[in-house]
C-alpha cells in the first residue's frame, strides 16, 4: 500500500540574478512499512527532498501526496498541524530541550497538542524502556551520552505513532560503534511497530540496514533498488 508519492518534484532557490535547481523532477513511491535510505554526495538534493516530504519546505513544482493527502496544497497552519500529528523527526543534533528530562522530552509532541502529562507519561516511559533507557528517564540531556540522547530522540519521534518517520543523518554526531548500535535499535523498533522510515545518510553502513536504497546525484535519482 502506497504511503508516499512524489511526482515531478522540483525545488529551485534564487541565487543573485540566477536560480539553482536543487531537485529536478523526483518521482518516488514509498509503501507503508518500508525502511528507505536516501544516499548521495553533498549537494545531491537528498536533504531538500526530505524537507519537502516532511512539509518543512514547499516544492517549486510537482506534488507530494502523503497518507492520501496532497500536503503541498496545505495552508501553513494545516501543514504545521499535519507535521505535529502525523510525522516523526530524528535529527543529527537531537534537538532535545535541555531543561526537560528524557521522559518529558519524549512526551513533548503530545503535550504540545494538549494531552495531559499524566496520560502521556506511561507511553513515554514504555518507549524509553524499549530503547534501553528506562532507568534514565528522569535524566536531563546533559546527563546523557550522545547515543543515549539519540535514543531519546527516537522515542520522541515514535510517541505520536506517526505515519512516517524522517531521519536526517541520525548517526552523524555519533562514533561508529554507537551509531551502529543506535541504528540497529532504530530499525528493529520501527519494524516491530510497522512504521515507515525515510532516512537521509552519508553512512554506507546505515544504508545497509534499510530495505531499499535511493541514490541521488545532481537533483535526480541515480539509482533505486532493494538493499543488498
């Protein structure tokens, strides 16, 4: 079952009197439950692609259909609500709030939607247990290692049961051993839950953990194949 479809997706940025075409017509279909790695050199357009799919930016042309809805036609307010309720994000630099505990950081997406903490906290604690941080749920980010902070960020991305998780270089700020362990945990957790993941990465080891690899270069798809 198709979860994501992009058709003729283009993105152009002004540069002085000229413009730079970062994406040059991307057609991609991602099915529910797939774990897709998007790879390519710097400047290939992979991060821009993820930003358009995640509603963090708008295409210059083409369409993004996600969960049966054409998100490229949404108003800013509707797009913001869609991101908050339907998408999970995992970033290279974690983006945890330093004054909140691990559990409170995981709860945050639902708290922003008005859910009471007492109702959300058990689900957050369960997710932290799943990622091996049950005993550290009351620790703040400055009391956690980089790998632990990324695991908190993964739990936060899962808390609202999103239809799609977007991971941007999730191992980029971790050493290789920790990065591999975190990625394996990420893959296993989302597989257990039947989640769909699109992960942008430079790391060939990370790409090998995906079901499918989309290689980009110069704003187009160079290769789209099942991972070996």
